[in-house]
């Protein structure tokens, strides 16, 4: 996993932007709890989240995540991966019958890649699905399919729903050093939990260094690259993303959110994301005006791909 914040942490675009129960044994999070890393925590019926470490500048742990979803057939989906240790391996083995019940491992963020090779060595039997960049970069993993294929995203509906944000580059995000905005959103209706990587960030209790850079308790924000390269450089891209988010909020009544960076919020997440989107309206206007001035033709630059995920039924 390569995370773009390290290269932009000190720039002015860096803005500020809870929670779960170990299945073995169960524990329930509270608002002020600092969750232990590399442990399973239950977000609700059939949904577990794992907090992993990921440091930038070798100082600031902005965390990363993995989620596990139990299907009605008794099997499991693993959403993203983190660095494993013996304890986490034991918990996953106990939950999934030594991995025999893992149906698929799904990589949702183009740049969250580092933990997948080791996870595959531990659990080579499930089907692996990833973003186009995963398939290009991690060639030692025999990927079963590409999340750019809507048939793959719809494979586990209605138990698990997946959508790709509109208005942003999914197939080939550039520049790779900082454009880590887009990720596949994964919603689990049974637990009313939304799993999202870098697109949305949440900090329940940011550490001292993060507070120095403006992060506040309980802050939620879009990834800072939204102000630069995160969206397509067209005048309509910010509004395509905004309208896509509105559809997500309308269609998915999630109560909890698991964010790779930097934590999870248990309860009230839908209202918080709604407020975040409302606060961003001026930002969308500003980005649109800037893009229109720089790119009056509205054409996508070479290497970018038209994005058709503009409605609730993005596979239609």
C-alpha cells in the first residue's frame, strides 16, 4: 500500500478531515476507545473490521484496514488486507475454519497493495479480485476478476453492494504519488456498515502530531487530493462525484463507517457523511471553476478514462 499523504502532508491542501468487537472474544467499542491493532472487531451482525498500522514520515500512524463479511451461506469475504501477525492469523483461522470458508479476497483501493502478497501466501485458495492496478502490479497473485467489471461488483448482491465513485479516475489514477482519492465503496446492509478506504477519512482521537496539522476529534473529511488530482480535471467532475455521493446516501442507510485512515465510527456515520458532503459544496464550485478555466474543452487528458458511474445503478 502506497499512501499519497506523505508527499502532501505539509501542503495547505491538508485539511482535518470508533469502534467495533473482537469476535474471539467479543468486545464492543466506545467513542473514546483506542482500538488495538491487528485484532478482529465486530461492527454488527456478520461484519468485522481490523485496524492495521501504516506510518507516514516514520512518525504518524494513519492506520489502514481490513474487513471481513460473513455471507448467508456461511462463507466469508475479506475486504482489503493488513500486515498479519500470529494473533490475527489465529483469529481469522478460528472464524473461517483455517481459511477454508473464505470465498473471496477483494482489493478495493488501487494503492493499498503491500499486504496482499503475504496474505495470499497464507490463504491461496480463495478467489482474489482487485482493481485494475492490482492486476497490473501484483502479477504473482492469480486474480480471478477486475472490480472495474460491474458483474464482479454485483456478484454478492444484495448481501454486499459495491460502487465506484463517479468523476474520478479508477483504472489509472495519476500522479501515483498523491492521487489516492478513489476506492470502491462496500456496503453491508445487515450490519449497516460502510467500508471505504481513502476517499473518506475519519479521526476519532487523532494523536498530538496530527492535531498540530489541524485534525480535530471526530473530524471527517474527503481525501486531500480532492483539491488537486483526485477528480477528473473537468468542470463537471466535482458535481458528478457530489451527485454520486447523494445517491449513496439515499440508497445506503449505513450507521457505521470503517475508514482506512484513520479509524471507524460506530453509529451516526450517515449523518456525518451527509454533513461532510453539504460542507463541501463550496469546494465543488471552486474546483469546477478552476477546471473550467484550465480545461475549457472538458476533454480528459491521455491515460484517463470516461467514468459512467453517475447513477445509483452504475452497472445499468
